[in-house]
C-alpha cells in the first residue's frame, strides 16, 4: 500500500471514486463534476483543491480530497471534502492511512485542525472517527448551501 500526493493523471480514477461515494450516499445523480473541471480546478492557475491517493499494486483504491479554509475563531484549517475507499478495500486500514497522511499534511502547513462532515446515518464512519481519532461530531450546526 502506498499513499502519495494525487497528480493530474489520477483525476479520472478519483472521479470514479467520487461517483462511487455518491452512489453509496444515494446521490449519484447529483455529481456535476467532470474530469475536465477537476483538472482545471485542481491543476489550473488557481488550484482549489489537492488530494492524496492510496494505491495497491494495480490501482488507486482511495482518495482524500481537501482544501484550505479560514475560521475566524481558529485560523487556517484543512477541510476534508471527501475520504473515499473503494468498497472492496474498506476495513483494511486504508482510510486511516489517508487520514493520518492528511493530518500530517495539516500540521506541516500550520493548520489549527482538520474539519469535515459525515452523514448522520453513516454509523460505521462516525464510529471510526470517534474511536480512532476521538473526533468531535457536532450535532448542533446544520449544513447550508445555495445552488446557483
């Protein structure tokens, strides 16, 4: 198993994993991102995200896609947009390896923490975050968005 920084040629597989996650969340029809938009947004002149990949001997089996945000209370934070491990490779430590790498990255880039969201029905993920990282799961704040 190898964890490394994602590169442009990894985008097609990363998008496949994103679609797999959307399918797991019963929202596959909501994925609007394309390989082209991800290449532009991740590797263009004003890149908006970075990612790590987990790969075995034959393929990429997981990704951790992230970007930086700023908290008026906490300062620079690393926001984990998606942590995805393909279904056949789950429960083998791949997610932990990716999240450990992300935490290491956040520390080395002077972030005050790593933040992310998890669906309230995803019990296995919630249990993993609590048990492995003693993560605080905030049930008070509600996510908001506006589609444009």
